[in-house]
C-alpha cells in the first residue's frame, strides 16, 4: 500500500485529481467502459473521436497488429482503426450522463469534421452538452477528413490555424485542445498556428504513421485482411522518444498548455513527459494492454516520486527538465573515455566488437584473460560500448553519461 498524498493538478481551469487521463481510443468508445475507468480512479477521459450525423465510418477488421520482443510482446501497437461509429447525437448524451455521474472528473470529447459547418456544429453541440474539453483530431494517420484527402490537417500550418479558429469560435469558453502529429518538418510552426488560431492547448501528439511489418513468406502486410493491408498508426512504448521530443520542442518555443500523449507506459514515462512541459498525460495503449487498473500504479508511482524528490505537487515537475536540453552546438565537449570494470565483466566481447566495427578501435581484446582493455589514447568517449554491454559494467570517466536508459519490466 502506498502513502496517499495529493497529486491533483490544474489543467486548463479544471482541477484533476491526478494528471492521468484516458485518450480518445477504444477504451473511451463505450460509455460503460468510461464509467468503469473513472470509478477505477482515472482523472478523466477524452471520448473517442466523433463526427456529424450520417458520416460514414469504414471500419475494417482485424484492425490491430503489433511488434515486440520475447519479453515485451506489445512493444508497439499498430491499428487501422478510424474514428468512432457513434455520431454527435449519441456523444452529447454520453457527455451529459458522464458529467452528471462524475461531476469531478474531466469529460472531454474528440471531434473531426471535413468543413467549417461540421467542425462548428460538433464544437457547439459539445459545449452545450457540458463537455469540459473539446479535442480536435487534426492528426488521424488513416487519412483525415480535413482539407486534403490523405493528408493530416496538422501537416498544414495554414489549415491548422484556420480550422482551430473555426472550432474555438463555436466552442467559446469551453477549452479546445488540438491533437497534432509529430510527422511535420517544423513542429514549432504548427504549434504557433494552433496558438494563433486561439486554442487553449495542444495534445502532443498521436499515433505515428507506419507500416507495421511484412510477412516475408506471403509478402502480405500486417494487419492482413484477405492478403491485403494498409498503413497503420503506431502507438505504445515504441513511440515514446518521438513524443518526448515533440513536447519539449513545443514547450521550449511556444507558450501554450500541453497534454502529453504517445508512448507513455509507466508513471516514469509520464513524469518524463511532464518534465519537458506536459501538464497532464493521456494514455491509450497501456490501459488497452493491461486494463484500467494500471491507474493505481501510475498514481502510487507519482506519489512516491514526489515524496522522494521533495516536490509538493505534480505541477512542480512541469518543464523542469527543459533547461537541460540544449542544441548540439551549445554542448560542452569533455575529455572522457570508457572505464570497464573488469572484475564484473563477463567477457562476452560485445564492447570489443562494437568498438572495433562501429566505434574507434579503442578496445583491445586480451585473448588470455578473455577481457577487454581500453586504449585511452584512441578512445574518444563515444559511449557505444556502454550501450551494448549486457551487464552494465562500462562507465564514462568523470561520471559523464554514466547511466544508460533502460526499460525493464521492473521499472
Ligand atoms: C485502436 C486505437 C484507436 C484510436 N482511436 C483514436 C480516435 O478515435 N481519435 C484520436 O484522436 N486518437 C485515437 N487513437 C490514438 C490514441 O488516442 C493515442 O493518441 C495514441 O494511441 C498514442 O498514445 P499511446 O501510445 O498511449 O497509445 C487511437 C489509438 C488506438 C490504438
């Protein structure tokens, strides 16, 4: 049992009981599932993207495929899902019901339209229904119903600003979040367009357009439907580093609230997202994989972290890591080289091979002792040897870069 402490945070004018909410996904496509999640302890949910009445949604199954490792089966999840089959008239009823049942939780809804009238109809109906937040999907990778077919709305700076302004006009005082894609040349320009359009925040970001894999015997892509497949949206842990950069770049350059989303698989990942500027964190693949109960671990992990670090509130974390992120030119270039703890070394030779064929041929191999030896004159301190050492016994001198980022089941 963990020590309870207050982990509430203000997000766009609403007090959330924790920074953790469900993102628009299959988990938020049925009202009872959302109710279960909120009872389990999630601070809120964004209902799966809805559209105007009569909009055709061509869902194809099977829609999921994944890639993984022996120990981590769902390292990345690909889907060819689209928006919800439920239209606005159903979603506004759900918003009213959920707001009544869970007045203290954040009830948001996601929308997607193809023209001004659609976007504004969706936004104003949700506002009248009492939604706490309206999130706009400008980044569905399966082709948006936006400006140009096949192109995500958020890939156009002009369209982003224009459609944001339409939605904000109709949403009025209800906060608007724009869900963007990291797949652009300049994320900062897109974020600035969102701000100029008048949105209250950015959801950074979404799934990443991908092609999950090809069966090399049948040459069929995954997920396969009668031998054919399509491009999918990649989610889950595999995309976390992309999200981290996206949030950081926006936070460093644009003064706007950020909701972090894409690849968070633990409370630690959430803390990282917040440390580079996210005020809260949305989860999709994690609860789809392990169930709504993961919220207990997310909350207890955050509580312990705050205690250990001496922070009083989750808001203390927001943006704290940004001052450590510099451009390449700004970084110092220290003199360092690797130090191998030969007592703990298992003699596998991986560091020697990596340095010989991918480094600076600075690690020699002592055949008699079956141990590596660093030639300090040749070693530049690139740290490639550290990355491949299976037992983590290589460090950089001066305590530089002395920790490798590991993701293990125990984290
Ligand atoms: C099967 C599936 C369906 C999704 N449907 C939507 C959707 O309707 N609208 C939306 O904005 N995002 C949708 N998403 C994207 C998620 O909300 C989220 O942005 C993405 O999965 C990245 O977060 P994660 O790595 O925590 O899963 C969907 C994701 C998955 C896996």
